[in-house]
C-alpha cells in the first residue's frame, strides 16, 4: 500500500499524539520527506520518541526508513499529474483512480471539518457589509465560483484574480468587511500579505487553507482542509474539489441563516433568470425522441 494511503487508513487507530504527526505529514508529504525528526516533532507539537513510535506503528524501522518509504510513495505517481496515477494506466484505470480518490478524500475532509469553525464562518458572512473572495492559480477559480454564488445574496461581493486589485481592495477595507482567502498550501506569500493588510484595515479575514500554514496563522478564522495532496509536485485536483464543496456549505448556511423571507427573494432571482434559458422540454438538434 502507498505510504500516504497507509497513514490515511490508520488515522483512527493512532493515539492523539501520533495522529498529530500523521496530520502534519498528510498536509505536506514533500515537506515531511525533507524534514529532520526534530523539525517534524516541533511542527506536530510532540516529542521525537513519539515520531519514532509513529514510524514503527507503520511497520518501518524508524524515521529514516519511514522517509524512504514516503519518498517511494511520492515517486510512484506521475509527477505533475496525480500521485495515484501511473504512467501506463489505461483510460479506465486513471478515470477510476481519480474518481475513487476524489470520493475518498472528500469524505475524509467531511469527517475532519470543524463544525464550530463552519458555524462561525456562516455568522461572519451573514453579518458582513461587504465580502471579497480572493485566490491565485487554481484557487482563483474557486474564489470566482464563490463570487457567483454569493453575488445573488443581496450583499456587495468583490472578486479578482489580479494581485494589484486584491491589494487595493484590502487597503480599502473597513470594519465588518469579510475577506475570504483561498489557498490549499497556505504558503503563497501574496495571500499571506493580503491577510495582514486586510486585518490592519479592520477587516475580518476568513481563510480556507491547510492547518499550520502561514495563511491560517494570519487569519481571523481558518477553515482547515487537510487534503493529502502535494500540489508542489502534482496538479491540484482533490484540494480544489474540497474547497468548492466548502464554498457550497457556506453558501447553504448563509441562505438558511437568513431565513424564509430571504429564500423568497432568491426564488424571484431564479425566476428572473428563466427568460435567459431555453425551456427544458425544447428538442435539441439530432434528438430523434
């Protein structure tokens, strides 16, 4: 079994301190692979003997042997594609792997999601006088999707993937503005600087990111998605799906928190959009039924 998959399967059987080690490794496998035992222990907030005990629990002879197995696991996938996909996989093979990986990891994220953080995030969003959604790279697409959802909620919403526009927006923030920053790694310097800038201007910073990341430290509130996907090596896939799903959760919470009268307004918006679409029953060219 791939070492990362093995860690994932053993999570519920680990002690509390061993689980901390596992979560640090799953959040950044390549980082763990290049860490010393002292560094990894410090990041997990445990002792070095705990790290060694964790490694032996996974049937390795200690930390150096564990890192060797971890390196082999990272090398088993096709670099810059997906860690579960091999070079000679068939269409059926890599399709099945991607779907199975997505479903398994989304379920993992669901089980690990902090409901109190989600509830607090919904509170902040429903009370906001203005909301900004920012991300860079693949996370920019998630921020854009969030803007599309929240735009119909009768609250001013801003989106941009231009760092200059993002910086100017954060400089013009004020109290009760909410800036939502989306980053899987949480290590993108520009986004960390945006968090600092927004907070300096009295805004609330909500991040969707990885635990222990610089972005999570700079946020007012962080929704932590510890997806075992190293985007330094592989193309972002499951992490992006997890982010999109959490945006759906927040949008749903927003709608429910606003009450029945608010949902009536959404119904009117939906009905107004009907004129822009063809009727469902309209026959398409080539349809013989």
